[in-house]
C-alpha cells in the first residue's frame, strides 16, 4: 500500500483537497470527500508547485500570508513563494 497521500487519498480517510467544477481564480480549496473529479486531482511539479488538473491553476496561499488559518486558493502561476509546497 502506498503511504503517500498524494497518490493514495484513502490514506487520509478518503478526504481530498479540491475545488468545485468550474472554479475560477481565488476559489478557496477545501477538504472534502474524494469524488474522483479533476477538481480534486493535483499534479506536483518539480518546482514544488501543485497544479489543479481541473483548472490548470496553482495551489496558492492567498495574499502571500504566513499566518495560521490563511486561506488556500487556486490562482494563476505567478512564480511566488506562496505557491511552493514542501513535505517534511
């Protein structure tokens, strides 16, 4: 069994990070049931960005904020640090 939650969402209790169909720039990403839809599928790129397969937009911390509870949204690629993710 694959322990990487990006490849095996069932590792997280069948919950996925995603956006609804038709989502546009600034839509908040939410954790909800995995439906298999493209809005809940992400591609991890070599530069550390996560691209939503349904929209082609990046996972982004809104406004470049660094405080706990900051909104996480989808946004066009702007090559900023708030669009780069790391796993530890």
